[in-house]
C-alpha cells in the first residue's frame, strides 16, 4: 500500500490533469460555435465538428468528475481507490 502523502499527491495530480483536459475540451467546444455563429445553418462538416467537440467535452467532464470524486472520497473518508490500494 502506498503511503498517505503519496496517495493524496497521486489523486491531486490526476484531478489537476483531468481539470486541464476538461478546460481544453471546453475551449475546443466553443471554437466551432464561434466559427459558425455567423451562418444561419452550419454545413454538415460544421455540425459534425460541433458534435465531436461536444462529445469530447462530455467525456472530459466525466473524467474530471471521477477524479474529483476519488480525491474527495480519499480526503473525507480515507477511501483509497483500487488502482492505488497496492504498490504496482
């Protein structure tokens, strides 16, 4: 089992990484909206671009939510996630 400081550090790093990826996905999601805002209806490529960006943002948000939950569970309840419960 990893020591408490290392577990907390690993979870914090995972949470910060997930947050950066979510922030980047949000940026990528707003870019197509900005580009196609001037046209009444974006063409099929524009629609697909927005759909893809929205899907990526949703996946990034879910990863961030899970990382935040794992960090919170550890800090509040001392619940160690399975992937950190044993030294690999």
